[in-house]
C-alpha cells in the first residue's frame, strides 16, 4: 500500500507542480505527517523532490523528472479518463484506487498527447448528480468497512458473514457464499447463495460484514450478466406485484421508469405522451408513484387504482376548497 501511495505522490507532483503537504494529504487521504515521511522516503530513494519555503511554498520535483511509459493510444486513454470522470468513485468503494489509476493513465502518455487527451476528457460529462430538471441522483451510502469486507470476500472466494437489515425487519446475521457484485443506477448489490439458495442483498442494507476463512461454495467461472438477468426476471414475476397501464407526459417519463419495478410495454400516445405498461411492487406502491406525477400522468388501469387516485385527489380538493 505504501509503495502505491509513493507512486501516487510522485505523479501528483509531476502533473500539478508544486503542492503543499496539506493538499497532498487531502489527495492521498492520509495525514500531513505521513506525507512528510513519504517525502523523506522519496528523497532517500533518489527521487529529486525538494521543498520551497514561504507563503506560496510546498513540495516539487526537479524539472524534467519522469518515468516514461507508453502503449496507450489517444482513444484508449480518453476512454479511461472519461470513464473515471463520472461518479465512478462511488462504485464498490474504489474511489482512492480510481483516482490513483487516473493519475497513472495521464502520466503514461507521451508528452505530446498528455495535454490534448486531458483537455478532451474535460469535454465529456458522465452521469452528473442532477438532470435537466434539477433532480438529484439518489446514491445509496455503503460504509467503507462493509464495502472492503464484502469486496475482499468476493475476490478471495471466501464465505461472508453479514448483518443485514431486510425491508421493515431488524438486522440479522447471515452467512453467505458471495458470487459477485453488481451496480445499477448507483445502487450496489451482492449476488450470493445461502444454504445453496440464490440470494440478492442490497449493500446499503448491510450494517456490518466480516470475511470468513472458509472457502465459499461457488463455481469457478461465473456469468454475472446472465445471473443478474435471471434474478431480475424472477423478482419482476414474484410477490404481490401489480400491472398498471398509464399515460405519462414526456417530461416525467424517466421519473416513472425509475420508480417502477419493470417496463413491460411502451408505445407513443396522443399529444406526444407515452403509453406504458408497468409493474409495481403492489397497489400502494403504484398509487404512491403515480400520485407524485400529479396531472402529468393518468392511470388507465386497473380500475381500482383510478378510484384510489380519484379519492385522494377529491380529499385534497375538499381540504383546499375553503
């Protein structure tokens, strides 16, 4: 870990020039004391890093120092920098690793391409935190301790003990065999088996996790894409789910799609609206989701949903009639 941090420190100084110990500590997520020790270690190893005193001082490398690496063409480097420009730091708790990798990608480029590729990457924005309607993306928080334990168990192929809080239930300890990790719309899931039965756990509901020494019971090869499709299909077909036919204004289409469990059919309707056949978890979920859209949506079926929305609207109208 320290070797990686020393490399990152050198790359930061190469790419940004003079930096204070406080700035380096913030970038590397360590204390300023650790930065000072790392600077001493680099100097002892022959890396030409020096300190500048004064108000605008800091640490810098002697001009011209670099370790030349080649092999990435312009489009390959641009693809990596663009992928790292979104909210990738939130994926599976790999924020520090992503930042370090991006610094290495930039430093790996020949001088002639480094500036042009970095400038080009600034022209692309991936998954901003708000859309055109100023709606903020909802990102579920997963503690770093939980994410590290889960990730290690998945990669090492060991059993995992999790303290999991299912919906509307107190947390309970469970021992599972982890298969893989999936992220969908900024929600992270653990695919696993428990006593041989398929299980899918939302990581934001994992209160604590511990990697166990026993090997996990799982196949050597895995097709996560196929497993996710199969589990998604079972989820959409199970429980007390309800199918709803609805007309939606185009400005609210994405909102209702993000709320529904699944989209079964979509077709254009009159006035530029969309006609959608959706499934929701139950009738209460459907009523809540469509109520949020106000007059920008109309439930066409089932009839009991139309009655529920009418009664709710009538009660609200009565409240404000006076």
